[in-house]
């Protein structure tokens, strides 16, 4: 059960939300250029403001504070998108391979086995063995240390070996990715 102070704060926040949500969403859209993300950013910013509502309502200019939160969240989103584009570029720019007469069942087995690995292990294994990236390039693409790449790749390969029941996992992974890139065509 809320207190009178809590109820007053909630009512005040609700009024702030109603008055400024559209403006904050418009600001997020203009900053990111993404209409779909704008609503999410505005909602996330308002949630963050609610968690700090005592500070926000005490500020000289609560709307300016809210705009700052949206701006910071938009900047973070843009930086993340740029990093992701760099990772994708690095990931796909290394080679353009295709497989002649691929073993489709082996490709499906490898893809299923890879899906069973946690993301970081899967990413390390794929970048190292399917795309022949160096440990350094893999670390850069994933934003982790070279030591983490080494340990995650080793552990991931061991897990794949257990799942696939073979020591040929690197060869099968290369073939699976080559088949995927060529769209399953010969």
C-alpha cells in the first residue's frame, strides 16, 4: 500500500510522462534516425527517470534532465550499432568460400550443435574455425581479450566434439559455413 508521498510522486511522474513522452520519442527519433527505436528509447529513458524521480523532480529543469537521458541512451545505441556493423564487416570480409557437393546432413548437424553452445563460445568457434580469423581479430570482433578467445574456443571445440562425436569439428564447421554462404548451391 502506497503512502501519500508515494502517491503524489506517482501522480507527478504520470503527469510528466503524459506531457513529455511524445517530445522525448521525437527527440530519440531525430537522434537515431530509427522510428521503431524511438519509442523504446523514450520509454527506457522514462523508466530510468522514474527510478531517480526524487532527483529529477528536484532538478531545476526536469525536462532538460530527461532530454539528457534520452540523448545519452541514443548515443549508446548508435555506438553499439557502429560496433556491430564493424564486427559484421570484419566477420564477412575475410573470405568468400563455397562448398562443392556439400553434405547437407552434416551441415544441419553442425548448425544444431553450434546452437547448443553459449553465444561467446559459439562466436569464438565460428570466427576462428569457419572464418579463419586470428585470435587477435576474433578478440577485436567480439570485444573480448585474446585469452578469452583462446579459452572459449578451446572449450567450445571440446563441447562440439562431444556433441558431434567427432574430432573433425573444424572441418565440418568450415563446410557448414561455406554451404550457408553459397545458399546451399553447388
